[in-house]
C-alpha cells in the first residue's frame, strides 16, 4: 500500500491531478494470505501477481503496482512495464545484530529468501536458518517473540514505512541485494496507449535500465524462487553500468561470482533499456553457470556454454 501511495503521489505531481482522480484498489495476494511456508514451496512469485493480473486483464484496474523483485521474469504478452520508479536504497538491513560477523555463534536467523539464507551460510556456516515470512510488522513481532535471534528486512521497505532507524544496513558490496530489489514496477495492459502515456511521466530511465538488466540476468540464469541469486548494478560516472553478480548452492557451501561492464546508454546498441543490456546480462549468466559446479547449476535452468 505504501508503494501504491507513492505511485499515486508521483502521478499527481507529474500531471497536476487531484489525488481523488486516482483510485487505489487494495488486493490481497495469495502470497499475503499464506505465510506459514516459504514462497518457493507454494507457487513462487506468481502468488504476488496472479490476482492483480486477473483484475488488470479484466479492466477492473488500469495499472498494477508491484515490488519489482517479486514479479516473475517471464510475463504475459498482454502486459507491459509502464514505469519503473526511481530506485530506493538497495541494501538489506540486519535486525538483531550489528553485522553478520557480530551474530552469536550458532545464531538462529529467520528468512524465507534462498538468497539471504545462502549468503548467510556462506559467510557464517555455524548459523541456523528458520523460515520467516510476513510483512515488516509480522517479522519484527516474530523476532521480538524469540522465534529467531536475527532477521533481514529491505532498507527500501523500512524507509517507505518510516522505519529508518531500525536495524543495521549491510554494505551492498559485501552483501549483494536481490535482483530488482528496492524498485517499484508499474504494469499496465500493453494495448492501453492512454495509460502507458500517463505512466511514462513517472518512469525513471536509469532505474528502468538497471532493473531490466537484472531481470535479463535472471532470464539468462533460468532462476526461480528456489535459486539463490544476488546482484548489484551500479551506474558509473561515465554512464557505464557495472553488474556484480553471484549464485550459490542453497546451503551456502558454494559461491560463484563474476562482474561485467555494460556499454554507456545509447552506445553499441544499448539504450536505457536496449537490447545490448540484455545480451550482456545473458553473457554474464553463461559465465556464472560455466564456472558453477553441478551442485549450483541444478538450481538453474539456464544453459552454460
């Protein structure tokens, strides 16, 4: 809801509208209703989108607001990304300790994200991971009830809820975020030219470029909700993108990392979201899979050379 409110505020500012002209229609997704199991066990990312997809397809809503990291890599042709809002802080926040190193020996850490679990176990194999799902308040309540010693939350989500003083942000260079983390993605019907024009006014081209590049990496890897994937994409001063990515075995025992540079926007076929970016992301995916052992590759459907 905070993301929907932000989207409305940006549209109001961009078009000089009365806020009443943009109605927010709350939808409770399956992913919100089922919180006792990991997402990968109950249907994956589609649990965050299928209800919204149905309403969008039927015309009950004109556009849908999503956390970009929760949107499936392959989407129906009937929908298109109308806007990617300016990306927020991409870091994870550790709640319960000042750093990964500061976690007590044998600490119980709550998370349902394969990426977070694998990264944690790679750095701290002595820790134990237990499933934590739910919104920010739910997870903090579970932590307060002693169900775990620590947990992770996204810095962007905390900021949007006004919880900026909660926990300890982890340096993104040492603890890579999830693909498309901290970005709000707005989808509409592909054939709805009027809505696409309205949304174009709040599209943030640099954020769109990094988000689509990271989604292209996911596509190249053939990643799913079971696949531990971490990636950090930075826009350098000269307009070049630097993508640093890592894939893991779920138990964190194996890590494969690689980095690549993308061409500046508008050069070598790479626009703000041009085909050059997707090709570079796919090449990085192949490099990662080429380096990986079978224990890692089994969790991906992408093809190594």
